[in-house]
DNA sequence: CCGCGAAACTAAACCGGTATAGCTTGACCC
DNA sequence: GGGTCAAGCTATACCGGTTTAGTTTCGCGG
């Protein structure tokens, strides 16, 4: 019963035509009469014919797959809520296009470059997504050398020689700072991400800008690697200051949650004594206490759009950059009036 | 400068032999004299020859890739810290074997089955990992029909017709219950996972067993879908009871964190009024306040072992099931003596 | 010194598609 | 009525490996 998968030759034989013609018919190429084309398609359907991916790959040297290389240490990978959601978005598009996603998780820069080389050399993917853009990114040159199409994720930047799917996350930071300033906060700190990553640096500089716009001093900034533990460390450092901040803007949710933990451990009430904002709008951020005021983007949609862009780029050789709706502030319970505006409760702790 | 990738024919030509012989030499097949073999290998190395994956796939009908299908809705995928870590473990093994991981994220059962069919039909992967085992799992029959090798993740179960990589998570639950009982808790509740998933049901039944072993009544159980929001709901339900529990054992960390949030919102102090345990030992669980007592497994190692098993299964046609070190209790700050043992503070709230 | 078998190697088929060159056929034009 | 051209189709090369059948070479026993 379970017989061999039919090949294009089987279709040709039963249709009484050459296999070349079958190939034309199936790929909507000219040179086939409408009746014959229909007959061939019908027969292919009846036989349950499905093209062989490897045969097609061999003759067209395309793989019908896209690649995503994530450079992140195994210990901290779970802390980043962006990727699973992004991948889910990518998949929703690829599934209906019959494409697959090849994922590669690597611990360091050397392995990362090796991974791109292998993906390209093995012709395993037709294009790749470029995330976590860094300043002076070594990948730009490599991908150009390999001739691998790529779509970058992040803000437009003249230094990025690829089409990109952009999301303005600076607006969210600006909103957060404005929100806090309007609540009377003046000592607002920023727990920044990795300065070597573009989004880390960008969020930081937009923090600087927003602070200056509010007439405040953006001096309280601590750099981290985006991990929860570094977020906790940074928080401790800030709170140990002789004049600790009354509000902290974190560059991602896990760090904000860790910061919340540190504050509570020290007996500070949030937002009574300290206001906190996160970044990402992760599921869990709505369920901690107090629920986190955070800056939301839509990583699922980001994945969808990026997938469509990369497919387009692979198919046509070029694609326009896309700008997604900017990240915006979601105000929940972790932000409130600055302590000094209600008295000096915090001093008693 | 950047010239065409050398093919096996190029190697054969420069070595002055037939390409068949080159293939033999490169694959360690008999019928090649030692000197000739060395010469061929040297030349292949000099030329920088790398076999073409698609050509090899076509003639051997193997893809040198493994598949992982994750069935999870886009909105909740980020809540599950297991997969990123598991994938990182898988990748660490695949990278050194020159294999790739093809990932598929699907929202529902129909898409899941379609995904396996496509992966197999396209010969996109040589084998798959089977996670989130369910009772009467439809995938078992499908994979058998497709002839796709699979390694299951979970506890051994006679109903699972595949070799598996097992981790005894019941022991952790038992330890958690014993720990709480020894602290004087008697009204211990369980926020269980999805009962249709094997690990959900298993954790629940091991909770039942552990409670009975401690001479307690395992009546307070709420079933969820493992998401943070359902964990919060379940917690509210339990705390609304006329005789609320003094300790809650959660089936995963995100639900425990959400539960912690609910408790704090109601003015309950953890662990003073309510003890809480999580499950998974996620990074973030150590940074909430109070730090979560949780049951730790090692998903990265799980991924490594599973990858090795599946590779072995694909290569040799069979592999023994593997048992990993059992999950164990990591006691942190979210568990403490039962309220009644210190007085009736909780009653005042 | 012949015959035989194994070792070393070659030639060619094969996997299942795509792409190109060439062959028929019929319509159209002058 | 012969020439031209396009449409429709066939035959075949090709992608780059693997694998099988067949050929040459050589050592060795009788």
C-alpha cells in the first residue's frame, strides 16, 4: 500500500509526455498548451506528486529555507523573551510558503561566523535574518563575501548595508522618561543593555536625549549584558548611591523584574519609593507585583514582516526597508509619583 | 579571485582518478590503496573541497538535519523557558556534527501534523525530537507511518513507542511536598499544568502520591495551560477558598511568579503567609523577591543528550533510552514555616 | 607458465528535478 | 504553393554527489 513517492517521471509517463514538459507545466512556464497543462496538473494531483526538495535544490541551488543565527550563551538564552516570539512570527509566514527555518544557536563570535559560513557553503539557506546588530559588525563583510541575502532587524543606520525591518524603540524610552518626569521624578536612572549592540546603545542615547529634553541630568546609567543577574547587580549599584534614583528605566523586562526583586528585598515599595519601567512587554511582566510599566513592541509581527521581507529579497534581489509602528509605553502599576512629592517616606526605611 | 566551489570532479581531475574513486576515498570505503587515498584527501584539502549537501541529499536521501516542532501559540511561546535552553543544548551537539536544526513553531494540532508531514515528505530532516508528549498522542501513529525516526522527551511510558531521553521530575515534586510538610504545612495546593500533556499529568499524580505519603489530602488542585495568566487565575481561585492553602506547588516557574504576584497584590507576605515553589529553575526565578524555591532540571544538558540520541538513532537505527539525573529541589526564599506554627498572622489580613 | 581471485580502479547509471537545443506541426503571408 | 515563424513538444545535458557493474593489474598456487 505505502508505495514509493511518485516522481516527475511517473507523472510524465502517465500523462504521455516528456518530463521536461511536466516541469514546465508545474512551474507555469510558457510553451505548454492550456489543455495539456491542465491534464498534467490533474495527473500530478491524482498521483499525489510532490516535488523533491533535494532534487530541486541540486539543480536550482536554492534551499527553500531561511536561516537565523542567534549568538547567545546557553545560560542566558532563556532570559530573552524576544526570540521565541519573533520565531513564531517568522514561522507563521514560512509555513504557508513551504519554507523552513534553520536555526543556529552559537555561544561566541567565532562560532557565529563559522555558522554563517557553513549555512552558506552548504547552501542550507537562501537568506538570513540579522539580529542583535553590533557596531562595526563583522557579519556585514562576511555576508557580502558569501553573497548571502540578509534582512537586518533594528533601526535604520547608514552603517547597515542591508534592507531592514525597523522598529523605533527610542520613542518608547522617550515616553517612559516623559511619563516619569511628569510624575515628578528627577533622579531617573537607566539600566542600559550591552553598549556593543546597536539596540543597547540606541536605547541609551535616546534615554540621554529624553532626559535632556526634560531638563534632567542623564548621569545615572549602568551598562549591562541584558541578563537578569546583571540587571540585579546594576540595581544594587544604583541604590547604593548616596543619592539613589527614584525611578529606573530598564532596557529589558527580565532586568526590570530582577531590579524589582532587589528593591523589594531592600524594603523599598514599588512604586511608592521607587518607580520602575521595563522594555519588551513580555507576558510575565503583567503578572509580577506590581505589574510592570513597560515599553511594548510586537515581536511576533516583527517576525512576520521580517520573513516576508527576506522572502521578497531572496526572490527578487531587492526589497525596501520597512518601518513598524514604534514601541509605546504601557503604563501599569510599577510607576507612580516621585517620593519627595508626597513627603519623605522613603527616608525611613 | 572568488571562484566556483570545487566539486568532486575537480578533485578527481587533479588527482588523475575517476570521481567514483574520490567518493570512495572520502567516505572511507574499501577499494582504495592507502597511497591513493592519502593523495586524494590531500588534494581535496588543498582545493578546499566541501561536499555539496544537496547533491548528497539527492543521492542518499538524507538531509543531515534534525527537526523540532513546537506547538505553542505565538502569544505564550515566550513564557516557556524550556525551549530556548533545550535548543541551545541541541545546537551545541549539532554544530560539531555539521548538522542543522530545522525549527517549526505551529499554533495548533492540525498545523502540527501538517508540519511533520511536510518535514518528512520534503525529506527536510532525518529525525525529529518529540516534546510535550500527550496522552493518546496522534503523533505516534503519524511518525510511524512516515517512517521518521524520533526521540521522545519525558518520562518512560509504555505508551511511547520511541526511545526517549528521560528526566524524573516526580522526585522534585515529592521533595517539594516533603519540604513543605516538614515546615508544618498541611494545606498544600498544586497548580498543575495541562492534564493532556504527559508531564502535566505526571507532575500532578506525583503531587497526589507525595501528599498521601505525607498523610495529607491532595484535594486542592487546579489545572491550567502552563501560561502565566492561567497561573494567576488559579492562584486567585485557591486563595478565594474558605480555607485557603498555606503553600502552593506550581508546575512551572512562570505560573509561580504570577502566583507570587497575586499573593503580594492581596497583601500576603511570602513566605510568611504563603509558601510557593516553582518548577524549572529558570534564570529569572532567582531574581524575583523572594527568590523562588524551585525544582531544577537542566534543559541545556537535556538538549545535548537528546541530540546525541537522535543522531545515534538516525545513524544506527536504534538507540537506548537515557535517564538523566532527576530534577531536584533548590530551596531559596519563597518557602518557610506554615503560618499556624508561628501564630495566626495570616488571619488578620 | 597458466589460471584464478582479490585489489585497485574506471565507466556509467542513478537520484529527481531544471534548462536548453532541436524537432514537428500548422497557420499565415505573399 | 513555398517559406517563415511561433507554439508545442521531445530529447538530452546538467546539477554533484553515490553506487554498481565491469575492467585491468598483480600475486600466488598448482
